[in-house]
C-alpha cells in the first residue's frame, strides 16, 4: 500500500494528545470515538482540520496573508496525504435575524430568480393579472379578430385627470389626426371642446380605423407602433360596433387603473435589499411595539389613581391631557380601569382623530391650545423617536413586545413581490411550507411551454437542494425558518446538505456528531449522506458516539482510556469487529453488549402531576397533557414533532408566569387554556446548550465562581500584599494586571470575512493573559496563568485544603468534566460541555424547596461511559426530591426514565400529537411509536 491512500499523522501532541501516530484511510468514512475529553476533537479538528486550514492560508498570496497573519501549525511532527479540509461543527454561528434556511442554502436565491422569470404579477389594488406586451404580440392578438370586423387603434393621452387639455388636442390636430374619444365620447379635433377644470377627463386619440382583412398586417403593425409611441407605451383598440375595449402595454401596468409596475427582477424578491424589503419593518418581518399589558401596572386602579407604570407620571403634562380627554369623553376617572368600556380604553391607548381643547395652569406656566390626542401608545412612540438617550431607550424597550409587522403581515417583502405568484403561491408562502411540501410542489409543477424553457434549469437546482435537506432529516423545517432559531445539530446538517450540493471531490470533511438532534429512526439518513460524500471521492472523518454511525464506518479510532491527562491515546483502531473484540476499548465493550447501562428494576410510582390543558403553538394544537412532578421525565419523538415547543415554549413560560404571580394556577394565557398542579414548585432551572460566553474571557472558573476565590488567594500572598495587589489585579477584565495587547483574552481575533474568524495566540503575553508583574506573584509554586491551565482533576489535588473550591471542583469532576481546564475559553466548549457545566454549577448549590430541572439533550457529545456518569448525577437530583424533565433521543437515557411522553407521529404538520406516554416498558408496546420500537430491544 502506498502513502497516497492514507493520511499519515506522525507524533501529534496537540492539547492532551500523547505522541499520537496514525494512518487514516482516504476516500473512506472514519469515526473517531471515545470518552469526553479523551482527545477526539484535538485529533480531528485541532490537528487535521487546523493543519488543512493553515496550508490553505499559506497558499494565498502575500498580499492576502498580510491581513490574516501567520497561523501557528499544530503541535505535530508531520502530516502527509492531507487534502483541503472543510469543518462542519455543531455551533450555530449565524445570529443575523435576516438569515434563513433558504438564504443559508442559497435555495432562496434560486426562488427569487424563478419568480422574477416566470412569476405572474397581480395588481396590488384590483387583483388583475399584470402583463406586458410587444408590438408583435399585440398585432397577433388583433389578427385573431374575424375578417371584415371594424377596429379602431387608439393612443391613450390623458387618463382620469382634471384640467384644460385644449392645447393637447390642438397639437394632435396639427399632427394630422382628426378624431379622439373624450370620456368615451367621439369628437372631431377641429371642433372647439369646452373643458371644465373641476372635472376629470380621459382622452384617447384615434390613430387608425381599420377593416380586418388578410393583407392588412403591415398597416396594423405601423399603427400599433405609432400608438405605443404617442401613448407612452400603452395602446388601446376598440372592436366592432359595440366598441369592446382592449388595453395593452409595453410595461407592467394595471389596465383598469393605469397603475405602472416595475420589471420583475431577483432583487425585488429579496428582504435583504431596499428594493424588495417591506418599507415598514425593513425586511425583518417583526416590529417592536408598545404593549398595553406591559404599561398597565394595576388594572384595579382608576385613572385618578394612575393604573399605569412609572413611565407615565401622574403629575406630568401628558397625564393632564389623558384626564382632559377622559372628562370630554365622559370616561369615569374614579372607575377601576379594568371596568371601563373597550371603546374608552381604546381612546386612552390609541387616541382618536378629534380635536380637544387642552387648558392647564400651574404656578409657573399655563397652556391653552387645541389639538388631537395621540393616545398613550402614540405619545410613547413619539418620545422614543425623539430621544437619543440609551438609558431612556432601554427603559422604553421594557414596555415593548415583538409583534408581526402589520405592513407585510410578517412576510418581510414589499406588496409587489407578495402579489407575484406561481400557481397562486407567492415566494414567502412557498418558503413557509415544510421542505417536504415545497419539494412536492416543484416535482409536480406543470408549466406552459414558453415558461418551461426558462424555468427548467432553475427548478432542477431547487429540487436537488431541497432533496439534500430532506435526505439529512430536515424535511420538517421551512425555508423561511430563521437561522438563529436552529439547534446546533440542525445548523450542522444544513451545512452538510449544502456541501453535498456543491459536489466537491478530493476534500477532507471533518464533522462533529452529525447525529445530534436526530431520532434513532432518522440516523440512517445521516449515514446515507456521509456515504454520498465518500462516493463523491472525499475523505470523511466523524467525531461520533451514535452506535449505527460507528457500525457503518470503514475505520474506527477509539481514543482514551479516560479524559484529560489520562486520555490522549489511541486505545483501539480498525474495523467494527476489531473494536468489539478489543478488551481495552470501552467503546468495544458497549458495542458488543459486554458492558451496558442496567435498566432499573423498579420505576418510581407517580402521584403528583402538572395538568396542562389546551396547549397550542406551532404544530401543537389544543393538546391536553399530564406531566408527572416526580422522577425522570423524558419527552421524546422524531425531529420536528413538537418537543421543544411543548416543553420550552409552552410549559416553561406558563410555570414561570405562575411562580412570578405566586398563583397556583393561571387561566387563559396565550398558549394554553389552563395549567394547574404547580403549587409545590419553588423554582425552575433550565439548562440549555447555549454558550457560557462568546469571548475567550468566559471560562469554567469564571462561570462557576471558582475564579473569585482563586484571585483572592493570590492577593493574600505576602508578595501581593507588599505590592498592594488586590483581587482585581488578577482579573483579565480589568486594566492593570492583564495583558493590554490582547485585553486579557490570551488570543487575538482575526476577521477572515470569507472564512470563519480566527483566534491566534497573543505574541505579547504568549497566551498567558496577564502582564509580567502579575505573573511574578506565586501561590504554592504556580502563577495565576499556570493555575488556569490546570484541569479540574489537577485543581482538586492543588486546592485539596480549600473547602469551597473543593466542593465546586468535586461536582465538576463527578459529572465527568474533570478533563476541562479552568481557563478553557467558553467559546471553545461544545454545547454538551456547556450544558453539563451549567448542571454542575447548579448541583454545587444548596437548593431550597422543590426545583424543576429542564435539560435539552444532555447526552450531546457523551460516550457510553459518560452517560453512566450523567445518569448518576440526574438521579442524585431526583433522590433529593427534584423532578427532572429532559428532551432526549438517546435510548440509554430514555430507558432509565420513570415516565416517557412520546410526540409525533412525524415532524412538522404531521406531528404535535401524543403518540404514547407511560413507562419505557409501556411505550415499547405501542406499535405506532417509533421510540417504542427502538426501545424494545434494550428492555
């Protein structure tokens, strides 16, 4: 075998890798697996991908490289056989509210082109179809008229305008024309016509009168062309004795009202272009508006008692205006606001177009004027538009809510774009369909022959790209879905589908857990996608823990044996059979069932429930459901079935509102009819996978509170006391002790523009974050930078005599994060690591009363071994009396649950229903439950 068939890594020492040497087959799928922190990402991303990216940067011109700077090569002796590399990770990097699934995949660009080419434009006022004609097409229409029929070809000169048009008629007469229609009445141009300046007129000049016959085509063409010139691109013709009227234009025009429209072009359909965006919301689809519910503080108070928030002071000039209007409109100032008539409330909130007499006097000033009343909302809008104070703007925003733009109804585009349709659907209606329905629309689209020629290539590309999205399990998404609402797994699969659409070959793809967020039912979609990349002639390296993906790999690298300094080695490598037969491989032991997470013998008996009635949002419609308030509760179902909507967008806000208002039940909130049974919940802790910070300054030590104690310890050393160094001296957020070149980041961000931003080590402090004076302070033989480079496990030994630090560090180690460095930048943590860090922080606290814990896919990034540790931590919470609600796809967690709520049966509009609920054993007996069928072999 030659070296060209392999990527050969020789002695990699990045992070915790211990002189790793490895041969990875090219044009194959390689899975790198192993416990969290064992060195998987260090090998795949920080060694292979980093070197591939560095080599690409090195290939650029000297001019380009001067803006990027020099990238440090990874700590590896050599890598040969490396192809250009592309990384597809879990992080959803697009936060721009303008970015959607459609724009991100470029499908929306093709849709814009398609609508510009073959869309039918309808008048925004009359609803009539708008079209434009050529002289030849107009003549062809005339020639279809029966022989010996009389027609008149007219040039419209004036349309529905007031004035005296004697001069225009005189000019036409001197040009040789003899007749015209004024308001459909035929007149001789030589006659003196009397115009009434207060009356509106339409004038059509008679260019030619023709009897249709075979040899008349040339004359008709000349007359039509001349009429178009005189009528500024518009021509009419009257047919027969009844004078049936036909209007044609060389431009887009509504014939009934003579309203002109621009030519259709792709920019007109872009909400990111001033030409296409809705003028009211600038293409966002949403507006911030003042919400009366937020402004009204206490509806039981009367206007005399001021029921409004502090934004409206009773002594203010505007409040006196409210009182004047109330008196004028006979609104009782002493009546509780909630008892006022709706009409009265509307006047106070929104004002009315009526003049009021306002007269006020006090010791210093007097006012006497008449004007309309803008209402509270109008007054606040005016104040907000006038102020430049950021503090006042922030204050105003607390009384605003996000609402659909009433200019475009949330559709983001201008009226012309929204009135351009293909088969009665405009571009935003088509983009709002689930991808599977959009795909079906284009596959079944029947077009006229003249449109087919223009549209076929565009439609083929749209179908291909939609198919790629469907093939990675995203058929439930819509093209209009905002990118910043996608999970990390969804974002990754979109980028994966886009790469397949690009049909690149000879590339090294490095992927981070592409199965995240996928139900076991859909795992084969990802496997087929990875195989498609391979078949295009690419090398695919996947960091993955999902069983089926591991089993489908051509080559497996098992890292370990543990995390951090106890990892960084290759425990096993080879085919699936070789891994399963390797007794040193934890992965092999779990795959071969020689080691497994035991199913509980007894399930918790459940007696207390949250009763949720009439839940409705997105694809969940009028759902009634009971949530047990004890044990481990798993919400399961295929992607897009409504799990996140039910738990995070309906149940969670409802409980929070109830706790805030200190009520045991609430009725008629917007997303459900009622919720009850929550009186025992004292607090809610939601642990999601969002980053603990966007900059390198956020890290495990700052997030958990460890760093405050560490800084204090350094400030109490004799040397620090002599120099007068306080704890602030050891902060990288404050000037004085930090390195000012990188402002305490240890890294400098380089904006790449055409590539993801790069972070390179600061050359001033060599990545240590602090200046030399600060680094000279030593605690137990280490400076502050060296302590931050400790892992949690190393810190446990170093701070063994410090009780508070030890308690927090022990919790981090117990939950499987012993490998994390105290100073590891928060923006480098995976979603799963960030979530477990949040869990550890909560576990280290002393919680009073019953606390409801809510986690979203906590097994993200976890090996079988790590899942065992997580289950133990969750059951510690449960044993302390706290219920734990989890959205999860991992069967190892689901089989441990006391109660499972399985949503489905499919994603999108075919989801949102309860397919099954009960113990895992009860779920496994339900034939219509995908979750149940996958659970059955494990129980």
